[in-house]
């Protein structure tokens, strides 16, 4: 009988434990579904924040490009489209190509346009460019039908040194 009593007690205990387990399981299911819901909400918020961050980065990079272009535009004077430095360089006889090259050097070196013209890089480039132009002009021959030939130096030619001028005068006079 005591076994029956013990058996009944253990059965009751097992039933109570079973009910407790069912309650715990249902609470865990509610907690689990609540956590999954929170996780999904956080995931959506994170995706939304990442999209917004990407949009901001895109907008920032396009704004930087626009600012660089507008900076170049604001450097130009509205009256003639030239900066003061560019006007000075044109007055010194520099070509568009030379001023563009000086501008690029100024931007890379982080110096002013006027300083760039005196920079070794620009001076070397200009000397090389001038030499190439001079060589190209010298190699251009007259057309076959022109009949014009290059004449020798004349006393009236400009750019002669004093000695050359005297030598040509003597030659002309037969001395």
C-alpha cells in the first residue's frame, strides 16, 4: 500500500512537473516569437539605415564633384572668363596650352598659377615644347610649285648681331 501511495505521489509529482514543463514551453514559445519579432524589426531598421547611409555617401561624392567644378567656375572672372593670373600670363605671351599646363601643375603642386610658371617642371616642359615647335617649323619645306627659296641674310634683316650686320655690309660693298 505504501507503494501505491508512493506511486500515486510520484504520479502527481510527474503530472505537476508535466504541467510546469508545458507552461515553461508555452512561455518559451511566446518569448521566442517575441524575440524573433524584435530581431526582424532590428534587421529591417539596419537595412533601412544601410540604404540611407549609401544614399548619403552617393550624395556626398556627387556634391564634392559639383563643388570642385563650381570652384573652378568661381575662379573665373565673369567679365572675360579669365582669372587675373591667366590674364597676366596671356599678356606675357603664353598660349592656351601653356596656361592649361601651368594650371595643372599648380593644382598638383598646390601652388598658385604664377608660381607654377616659374616651377622647374613647367620651365622644362616649355623649353621642350618650344624646341619641338621650332624643329617642326624648320622641317616644313616649300611646296614644289611655289618657286620660293630661302634667301641668304640681308643687311636690312632684323635680329642680326652687330658683327653679322658689319660683315654683310662689307660683303655687299666688296670689301
